[in-house]
C-alpha cells in the first residue's frame, strides 16, 4: 500500500462517521446519503495529491465534503422543492447505550433537521469537533459569522426542544 492509500485509509478511519453524518444533514434518505458519501470519498481521493498543507488535513477533508454536499443539494433542489430530512441512524456501537439515548437523539436530529441550512451546516461541523476557525474555512464565512449562526441555531434548538417536552 502506497502513502496515498495509507493516508486515505486513515482518513476513512478517522473521519468516516463524521462524513456520513455531515452528508446526512444535507440529503433526505439513506440511499442518497450513501451515494453522497461515495461521491465525497471519491472527491477526497482525487484531491489528496493537491493537498498543500495550507490548512489541517481534517479541514481539507470537511471542506471537500461540504462542497460536494452543497452541489448535491443544489442538484436536488433543481428537481424538488421539498427539504425534509430522514433521521440518520447513529452508527456507534453499543446497542444498550443507543436504546437509552435514542429518544433524545431522535428529538435532537428532528430539531436540527428543521433548522435553516446555514444553521445546520455550522451545527453539524461543530458536532464533529471542528473549531470556529475550521468551520470558517470549510464554509467560507468569517469566524464571527460562525459564532452568530451557532448562537442562533442553539437558541432555536433550545426553543424547539423545550416545546416537545
């Protein structure tokens, strides 16, 4: 296995779940999510030789994922007006833990899916552990805009979640 293949495999191991969750925040069903994830990984594979180190590799990967997702969303919007999302299954191990957390997770996913796209984007990237600076680079917006979007998204989530209790 050459260096590129090793790096790619390491990226899949480190970012695979995050990329799937990110894709799930943009598309509505499992089949579309799987297709989008495949497109994202293909784009990452093709872009790896061009990585110059201007940002972290993680930021580079999420930027590609974001760009592919936005392209997919634009294609879908051309064919449909609806923006309803399917609940994304949590792929972490531990069925007992999933069972205990499933109601809260489902409520959170439903609430996030009802937010405007700009808020979903920053929340999803923040949930994946990206810093404000990294989110800024991925989305091409200022760090202060990231902070504003996150704050507004949190306020809306709190409102939505308190309504369903």
